[in-house]
């Protein structure tokens, strides 16, 4: 699954440039019994299978290098993954991501080997591989040099806790749908203020939870109050 995602695009390019390295390890290679069994039936009964502790411990201990290395388990019961955590990971020299399958992993793994459990959202997938790829992709973007221009990470959503402002490209008139005049004004300060206002407005409308977490500057407050007034006039 991993090469299908990481053998092309921005991540592959970053790997070629030595900005990051992605290594995939097969848990089965660390199985200790002759059947190379990595899962077993849960004690106490119930359907399904659980990852045995021995192969997971052996695999993580073999690849983590230092015992200080952060080890994350992808799991629906984990801490919600967000761009803040992505940035935190990007700052680490190495992270280990454990991808579980079935009903999960033996609790002694989560309790004694894992630094943090991470969830990418409130839905249940068939394995931790897709979440791991999501996490790697989001974290990689924060490694300096991975995303083309320094600014393209900074100016995008979440860098400042706001959603993106609207973007337009040619043509200026598409089926009668036109581009806001301000973008042709050549007045960079005016454009910057317009974009900021649009980002604030959109965030308030779509993600009031994000806005509530921010401490807005007096300038931002004013921009939002202006749009509030415009709405009241309508
Ligand atoms: N965000 N899954 C992991 C197996 C499992 C269960 C419990 C460890 C503990 C998911 C998510 C997710 C499905 C990946 C169950 N492993 N992971 N898998 N949402 O749904 O991260």
C-alpha cells in the first residue's frame, strides 16, 4: 500500500532530496513462532483477532533506534490528529507509526511501548495504514524544503488557525462568473486585507470552533465586526 502513495509526487521528491525517509516494515518479519503468527484470539472470548505483543515489541525495538524515539499507534481511540501534531512530528528526527488491523493490538503495547495513540477522525477503517500515510503526508509538508515555496505552507489553512481565503485564476469571466475587482487593483495592502477578511468570514461561517480557539488581533476583530455589520444591513 505504501509505495502506491509515496513513490510519486511531493513526498517521493522530498525523499530523493534526502529531506525525509520513509521505511515500511512488515510485522510478520518479527514474528517469533514458526507460523510467523502476528495475531491471536482475545482472552476472555469474543470475535476477532488481536495483534500479539511480541512481534510488535520486537519490530519497534528493532527500528526505533533510541528508546527516546516517539512511537505512535494509529487507533480510533487516539488523540485527534491535527496540523499542530503534524508540525510537532516534523520536528522530530524519527517517529515510529504502528498500523494495527482487526480489533486492535494487545493493551500491553499501547500501555508500555507507545508514546501516544493517534486518531485521524471519528470513523473506523480496516487498518492503520491509510491513517499512517495521512499522518506522514501532513507531517512531511512541515519539513523545511518539502513544499516548494516557504510561503505555501505558511499561507495555507491552519498555519494561522484560519481556513483559506478564496483563490481565483484565469479566465477573468467564466460563464458570467467574475473575479472580485479588488484582485485587479494592484493594491497589495488592500488585497491582503480583503483576503484576511474573507478567511475570517469563512472560518466563522464554517468552523466557528476554530475561530473560538484563536485570540484575534484588534485588526482582525475589526474586519470581522465590519462583515457582521454588512450582514445586519442585509
Ligand atoms: N484513526 N483504524 C486501526 C485497528 C486498531 C484498533 C485499535 C489499534 C487499536 C483509525 C482511525 C482506524 C481502524 C486503524 C482500526 N489498531 N486509525 N485499526 N480512525 O479507524 O486512526
